């Protein structure tokens, strides 16, 4: 009788023991991708949107089986996003914290060029240089758009459009289709690295296309009043006005232009303003504004990605579309480079991801193939969008 009573107990102990000692390979594994960007401050929407895009992309990958690691096991992607407040010092602190994590293989970010430049500066300049103590950690930028930043370090990579090429194409198109345009006035958010650098390119390209520059108006990212700048613009009475600024001050300037009755024949905006934030802030005043962009929902893949973001109350634009693309690109690289995703292979895995990014000649973007250059920059498909009846519409596809 005692033997019969003990048998079920012994069986339960055996089952419990087996559950405790499940092999690690049988447990679900996770590969973490870190993101960083502006989640607070004036440009916080960029980081919030990027985080949403990264998580939505990872969720889609996970629903289709996750990522295959070098030992043949499957892992789910997890996203952790950190706030750098679009501040250079904070960005350096954030990337150091990320690189110190025992599960950090790569980082996607940052939002702002004034953060990307110093962050790339603390990375090892040339791979394998024993005399360079810089971080040996791959960074794959989605948002910071100032041209040429990837040249700073062989550990830095970017999936941002070539703005000079985009605006060159825009002015060539205007020169062909709108020959009556003769004069140009520029407005710039002077203290922001991206808008300032892009304005210099815009002004140069406008002049080369035959437009006569009549003057400039300047303001700061935190400004809320633009009456003086728009009075200058009104006196210029140019055919074309270019506003190289982000949605927040772009809307302020457009509203003041409307108040003062400034009505140029063409308004050109900054790539970063081809977003829902501009439409939400000043759709009526932005009517007709032209912007070159590397994202619009014009392909099946782009529409599906936009819908995935809408499902989590976010919107897709050229910046966080790049974040979405980066996650899928990193999945491919993890698999092709046979990344192991284990603490003891951390340094080797980081090197594998860097080598995978460096060796990649082409990746798949939402609008089509993205060509990768030896300079670790991207050549992305682009088009021109225009505000029409409160929505972004495709004006021309080069």
C-alpha cells in the first residue's frame, strides 16, 4: 500500500525535475536591437515615431517566425529605445550605455544630425586600428539627415536619402515645367544642423537652376514668432520660397505668411516636414507646398507598413520608414552573417553585423531597392509630394 502511494509522488518529482532542467536550446531566445533618438523636447515626435516603427517591424518579423541564428535556433526580436533628447552630450552617454549592455549587438539611430556627428566621433575610426580606443560598435542611422556623416567612422552606417540629389532633381523639374519662375527667397531654422546644412544646398541648387536669390530669413528651432522674418520675405516678393525647417516652425512661418498675405508661386519645404505633423499643424496654410521625400505609400509594401503604424496610432514618414527598413535589413544580416546572439559571442557578433552592413551592396526599401555605397551611405528611391486638400499627394516621381 505504501509503495502504491509513493509512485504518483515519485512521478510528479520526476516531471518537475524535467521541467526545471529544460535545455537552454529549447527555451525561447531573444535578440535585442537598441534604438535611440529624441523622445522628449521640441523634436520628440521623431523618436516616438521611430520607436513605433521599429517595434511594429519587429512584431511583424516575430509573427513570421522571428530570426534564425547561426546555430540554427530561432529567436524573437526585441526593441529597446532610449531617449537622447536631441542633445549631443546625452547622445554620447546613451550610446556608451547601449554599448555596455551584454546583449547589445547594434543600435539604430539617432534622430538628429547634431547627435549623430559626435556619436560617430567616439566610434573607432578605422576597423582593426589597435591604436584607436573608440567604441567598436555598429550604429545604423535612420533619421539624422545631414550629408556625409557616415564617413566619420567605419562602424557608422546610414539609411537616409541623399538630400542634395533630391533637391537637385526638384529644381531641374521646376526649371523644365515652370519656366516662369525667376526669383528665390530662403527661410532657415538656423540653429539646427540638418535644416541649416540642407538650406545651404537648396540655395546653391536654386541659383544653379537659374533662380535669382533675393534674400534670406532666419529663425531658431524654439521660436514661436515669425512676423519680422515674414515681413522680410514679403518685401522680397520672390516667385519661389524655400522653408528649410521642421514641422514645428514650418507651420509657424506658413501661418504668418498667410496672415501677412505672402503668396509665392511655389513653396518648397524641408524633407523632414513631409509628415503628418505638418498636416496636423497647418494643412490649410501648407496647401501646394512641394517637398522631395524618400517615402510615400505608393507601393504595396509601403502601404502595408503605413497601415501597421496606423494600427498603433503612429504615422510613417521618410524618417521612421527608414527605421522600419533598418529592422528588416538587420534581420537579413543577422541570418546571413550567422550571428549567434550569445553573451560569449558578443564582440564577434558585433563585428559580423558591421561586416554585413559594410559588404551590403543593396537592400530592399519600402519604395524599392536601396543601393549601398562604399561610403556606407544609401542611395534611395524618391519622389516629390505636395499638399493637396489637406493630404500629401504625389506631384512627380523622377
